[in-house]
C-alpha cells in the first residue's frame, strides 16, 4: 500500500540527513534543506529522527494515501488540508485510507516536510535515502516526484485502524528554538580578513536580497558588491553547507544542501548550523542580514538546538504513550 | 625533509581544513595524501567525511557525537589538536595507489576543441595526442561532479585556459584540459574545459558497489583508440 502523487509539485524529493562519507569521491551530501523540520516531522510520528521524508516546495504536490497512515508535517506552513479540512502542522495526525493531502496557501516559509510513521519503502544508495538529482540516484528513482508516482509505505495498518476516522493527536511540537527573524549568524571564512574594511562593514551591517535563481544548490544574494584588498587566485578546496562564497562580480552565494563538494571561490564566511533552518525557510526577494560570531558560540548554539530536539523527541514518546493508555 | 605547518581553520562549525601554502605543489599534496591515508586507515572518532584537495584536506565532523563524551574545549580545538598529533606521528598502512589506463578516442567528432587547439599551439593533432598520452597523471582530488578527477600535470606546450563561454552540455566521458589540469566528465554536465577527446569507459556507475572508478591518489595514463574501438568498448561498458 502506498501514497500516490495525483498532481506534481514544483520540486518534491525524498531526503534524509544527507549522504555522509563519500565526499572525497565528489559525491555531495544532498539531504533536507531544513534538517530541523525534517527531524521534527519524524519525531512527531515516533520515527528515528533521521528517517527519510518528503521535501516539498510551493506549489506542493497533491497526495492520496491508499492506506491509513500516521503523518506529521513540519517546516513551512503551506496551509495543509486533508479532504478539504484544514489541519495543523507540527502536530501528528492519523488519516484513513483514501485521504487526500494538499496544501492551499503559502503562509510562512519556503520548504515543508512530510513524515509518515515507519517511513517510505525505498532502497538506500551509499547509506542514504537522499535524492541526488544530478547523478539520478537515491530517493525515489533518483529524481523529483511526478504525477502518478506511487511510493510504498513501510507502515502496515492493523484491521482496527482501517475503520478509524481521521484524528489530530492532542500535542504539538514547539519549533521556536529552530527559527528566528534576526540577522543570520556566521563564523569568519578563511578569506574574510582579506575583504576591504568597507566590505567587511557592509557584509556585517547591510541587507542582501535572495535572488530567484536560488535553489537547493545555493542561495544567490544581491547587495552592495564586496571587494578584497587584493585579488588572489584560489585553489579549489572543500566547501560545506552554509559556506558563503564571494563570486568575481562581488556578489555572494550561500551553498546549500546540493552544493558541490569543492569550490574555487573565496570563502568569506560560513552560516552557523543553528541558523541554517532559518535560512532554508527564506523565499526569493526576502532580505537577510549577517552578524559574526565565534566558533565557540556557533558550537554552543548547535548543541542547544540538538538538546531541544532531543527533548522534543522524548516528549513525543511520552505523549503517545499517555494517549494510548487514556 | 622540511615539513611546514599547515594553516588550520574552520570550514563551518562542523568542519576543519588544513591547508599547506597557496600553490599546487607536490610536497603539499604529499602531506594531504599522507593524512588522507592515515585517517582512512586509522579513523578519528566523530569524523564523517575526509575531503582531500590539491593543497588542503577538510574533515567534516559530528559535533554531537563529540559533545556526549567531552565538553571542556570546543570540538574544533579538540580535533585540531588530534590532527596536529597525527601529523607528528603519522600512522598508515602501506598504500599502493593503482594505475588506471584509460582509452581515449581523439576523433574530431568527439573532440570539439582539438582543431582550434592545434591552430593555437601550432602543433599537429598527432603531437597533441602523443603529448596528452605520455605522462602518468596523478589524481589530486575528485570534485565538481561525482567521480570527476582533477589530474595534473599536462605538458606545458598543450596547456589551455578554460573556454570563455562554458558549454551548456558536455557529453559524458569527455576529456578536458584547463591550464595544467586534465579531467574527465563522468556524466553529461555544463562545463568550461577544452574538450580534446572522449573515453567510452564509465567513470561513475551507480549500480557498482564502488561507484567511482578513481579515488584521490590514483594515477592515470591515457591511450588513443579509434572511433570503431570507441563504439565497441562503449557497447560493452553499457551492457
């Protein structure tokens, strides 16, 4: 039994925490743009937080569940509905067979995640379910989802569940620890000090807009052009998700989940991991600003976020347990 | 031998880079490959990726795995110290990097930049082919695309700058030149290198347990084949 795509979305793909351990072969990590939303959706349905989920941009796909399922949506708020009735995000929901899940309006954010209890019945490639569109491998047939695709679910409903009506579980995940609306924090990149004093100042105080050419590979920014004191040729070096490269035209690109493994542009900074969920949820034409922090602060913020996720995961287990006893 | 200390800096809050100098040189790359081999043979905990490049090596780590057991210094400082220790007392097994012989068809149909290159260098295409096939190239790094090898060094007389306008589609298997580097496109892709031939061999095969033919540190030598041989090998490769 499965979930069927009855209308394709803009760019829907299967993602998990990303493919680790193969970057020395040029195999990039891919993975969810907003790792925290992916993990939250999983925690709500009591999956391992690293389980593969469906990542969706607006306009989203329309999905039909051919079987009962226990689902949760997290990340962007696209006004989720089941059979035309609005449902909350960040809250687990039981849906019966033949439920239609669709999203009607983009209210907040850029990318949403659907987790199903038990996960999708797919095969791993190099220890990950993430879709690598360029190499056409991983996820569902190595590509974005299209109309008619049918993805099997691992969850096998009991007889009793088959006759149950849809129900919203009475607990909600708090995701406020994962997002903020302030300047995005970065640690200095190896070439940051080579910027002119003016450019350093502009980067840490100015506003930059996100260009429409942005995608899962990177967010292209538009702002006052930045300059180095002297132009040096760079030798290619490994880059990471969140690396801010300065292009020869003085504009920046922030590398995201589908980034290449190596790059030859100067690195003026790296968005801290704790702020990548906030950045992932920005849409084109949104304005962003940057503020510099130390690696110590970046590590502390990342650990705090992980601890919040851990508490969230435990709370979900307790809630479901209490619900069943009740 | 004089071993300069690398410049060590964060590549994000979950990655660390060690870099030797600002140029491509054999000494720096030997340091990179020694650390790469050492970390593959005797891994450090918490490391999820080890990415060598020409004169640098970057390690991606899982800060939470580290935090569960330690909390007195930053994870970055801790890994930096571990790496400096490792550089002083390297551990590694004997490594014999493989030599891979790769057939290349230099027929004009598969080598769109070869004729212009001959005009610019004032060399015959036969000479260019000979010069391209003579060296044993070293795979310094793999990047840009899954399995794309950056190899050096190309004979100075056939070194060419990248094209001013990159192509929207470079066919899979194309052999390119960019300055002193030569590379192979493992799949169809946009690209700006000067294309002088094509190999029928698959460099990247998702059905294979080891999907990439080459790994950093390997060596490569090209040998010329005819268009007929190209078609035959290509058919066999994709059966």
